[in-house]
C-alpha cells in the first residue's frame, strides 16, 4: 500500500499529469473514499484536491457537477463510480479489482450499483438524512441549509422516504447474503465491491473520531439518523474493519 494521501492545491493539480482525484472535503463521502481506496490498493500514483460545495474554480476545471471527479492527463473528468473503476483498471491493470469470470463481473457490478448507484443504498440513506433535517429543522439529520442544498441534488420528495428506507434494508440484506462467511465477496480475491461495501458502512456505523475525523455537524447528522434506518449486519461491520485494517487508509484524511 502507498503512504498517506497527498493533497494539493488547484494550481498544482492542473500542472500534474496522471491521476488527480477531486474529492469531498470534511466528510467521509463513500464515493470519494472508494475512489481513493481503489487507486491506493492498486498502488497507482495519484494526488487529491479537496472541493467544497460551489467551489467555482474547481468546478470550472473539472466541468463536472459532482465529486469525486477523476482527472487523467488531458482526458475528460470521470465522475461515475463505475467509470472511475474502469479508469483505474486501465491505468493500473494489476492487481485487478474485477473478478476474472464474466458472470462474477456482472454480479459484482450489479451489487455495486445497489450500493453506489442512484436510488441505491447510499443514495437512499442520503435522502433519509435530508428528510430528517428538513422535517426537524436540523434537530436531526443535516442542518437545514445543507439539507436544502442536497434535497435538490438527490431529487428529494417526502413520498420517496418509505421506498428509501426499504432500499437501505434491501441493500444490507443483499450484501450480507453475498458476503456469506467469506473473507471477501468473491472468495480470496479482493474486488472493488469490498471497497464499496467498506466505505458505505462508514456512513451508517461511524468509526471513532481518531480514525475518521470529520466536521462535527456532519458526524452529528449521521449519528442522529441511525435509528431511522435498518441496522448494518455485524458481518459487514467486521468486513469494514478488516478492509481498513489491511488495505485502506487510517486515520482517514478528509
């Protein structure tokens, strides 16, 4: 594994060749943390640039609406979890984070979409946290200003919350069944799904501040929604802890 993640400013990122990851600032965003983890596990050189909401200079450079954004040489930014993974596979083919068998790859991408994709586990959890922030005027969930901003980005309407709660429960059940009693989702091989699962669990089962330092209001928002969503299976929490103990960066640098 590589050393601590290197963060640079915008000017340095512009001048750097290779992989530059534009990531969320001050929050363990599973999408950002997974992108960092994938390149880290592969041992591929990369630097990171933090982006705060509405950072016009960085948005102007990436021409992307969201983070993470993976910039490689002069190619267009990649912001989807799957296209970032495919870029990593091209830039650093070994070790591959994709199963060798076609059927296993299809299953991995399907499960990964249930975690990382629009309408999936993480998306649904974000909707619930937004909902609570708006319904309680910030007493639970995100503070109203953040909740209002995210509501527009995630297509929040109150009528979707029951579906969102069901999607969270279904997501955990799918992952727990897929993992079974194995060390990794696909036997002995470490795949991207292991990274996606570990970074997703972080949002629902918070690590201590010493391992995952984040903005206090963000930690409070996640902690206050815990009883509104299905419990994370203990096997998935144990898997998360193994992943961070062996492969991913601790303490996290956000």
